[in-house]
C-alpha cells in the first residue's frame, strides 16, 4: 500500500472512530442533554480560542461554514419536529429540541470539511467535480452512520418511510442537499474573495 492509500485509509478510520465515539456519548447521555450541550459549548469555545483568538492564520471559511450550518440546521430541526417528521426523546420541560443540537450541527460541518481536506490531499483530487462527488459521499455516509448509532440508543426516531436501521432515505437526501447548498454558498465567497481553499476551488 503506497503512502497516499495509507493516508486515505487513516483519515477514514479516524473519522469513523470519531463518529462512533460521538454517537455513543450522545446516545448514552441523551437524557442529560443540558450537560452534553454544555460540554459541546465548552469544546466550541476552546476551538474558537485556539483557531481564531490565539492563532495567527485563521480559516474564516471553516468558521463561516460552521455558523451557516448551525443556523440552517436548527431551522431544519424546527421544521422537522413541527411537522412531526422526527421526534427527540426524554427531553424535560416539554422541549422538542435538545440543548446540544446547534453545536452538533456546527461540528458536523467541521468534521466534513476537515475530512474532505485530508482526502483531497491523500487522493490527489484536483477537479472540482471529483471534490463534489467526494463531498456527497462523505455527507451521505458519515452523518447517517452517526444517526444509526444515536437512533438505536434512543435519542430520536423518524416517522419518514424507507428506513435502514432507523435512518430514512429522505433524511440522507436532505443532509446531502443541505451540505452541498452550503458548499455552493461558500464556493461563491471563495471565488469572489479569491481565497485559496482546496475544498472549494479547482486546481486544474
């Protein structure tokens, strides 16, 4: 196995382990969603301090993607629970959404962006079409895998049909559409500001 294949395998393995651990933690402790939310909030503050307050080189594309994803993700969640497409369980005070949700959406973008960046290098992708297909694959597989873990640990359930291990096809389509829409917005910004970002520019 050459170095590029090794780096690709390593990146995918680490990503799978991270999603597994995150899914298990949220699943096991979902009844204590305030404390899970607080933990993710502290992690977000630490991330901002390290990468934007302390660092000399700042990736504003990543931060913008996290903020946009957090906002649109919560909008999607409100829409979903309002029309009873899915339901979160074991929440106090008649709440419909857990406290950790906005932070989970924000870190989901970071997870996808970082993994895309690593795989683009290890797989030596240059064309934007290849990067787009990579983004679709990552978004379709990893979030759905994380949802399989949390759903089967009792965090929430979908009412949509065509489910596999609790995750409906509609949910996967919506996740891909949301992420690719955000990628499209960010790609316009990158082109307009002439920002050198390997995820959003073609290198050929």
